[in-house]
């Protein structure tokens, strides 16, 4: 019992060391997934930006782990816009704190990273990386986000939902949203 308590203390200490980068997105690698689900746990298709999502299981083709997503724009429904999935668990953010939203992707077409912003009154706007051309090889795409330094800075951003918009087709893996630690 005493040995277990010491192990637990050491584990908790090591997992909370200063400077450690913690991914605020649970299941950013999509590994938590049930066969009957359309998308992995914590992820939702944005009804305003319809797309087809296929859960891919192949540890040789995944960027990391065994599971990754294929996202295809639904051209009949998007009418030239993009298809999107977003992380459904609202993340609490602090004003004037720098965050990095990162996605590994490959494919054909374009990717845009979005931050959907909310306050107590609901949706107040979004911030986007803009369209970025996808490459055939896995590559990291990222967006630096600072709540309160956007065009919606008059409204206090309380929580956000990171989103991935795709034009054409992309494979996506290793999604993260981390606080950027400042060097002292």
C-alpha cells in the first residue's frame, strides 16, 4: 500500500512538471472510437459545413497510433464551401494567454484551422488560419491563438471549440491545443 502511494505521488509529480506541454484536447489522436460511432469520441461533424468522415484503422498509414480520420467535403451540400469537424468539448481559455492549435494532415485540396469562440451569451465569432494547401505527406499545420487579441476582443471569450475545415479530401491525425509556455 505504502509503495503504491509513493508510486502515485511520483507519477503525479512527473506528469505535472513545469514546462510540460499538456494537450487540452482529449482524444486528439482519435484512438477512442466505437464501431457504431460516425466520428471518434469528442468530435462532431459541423452541420453548417457538411462532410463525410471515415475512421481509418492502419498503424502503418497513421501519422501516429492506429486510428486517423479521412475527411471529405460533401460538394453537393457545401456548394464550394468546406466540410468541417470540431472538438465538441468546449475548452476554457484565459484572456491574453497564447495557445497553439496543431493538426497533422495530408491530402488534396486545402485545410483551414478554426477557433469557434463563445462567451456566456453563446457564439461570438471565429478565428481562422485561412486556407492552406495540403501536401501528399504528413505535415503539421498550426494556428497561434490569443483570446482577447481578435476582432472580437470587446467580448470576453470564455470557451472555444477547435475545428478543422477541409476543401476536397484530407487525412487528419494528432490534433492538439496547448498553452504556449513563455520562456523566463
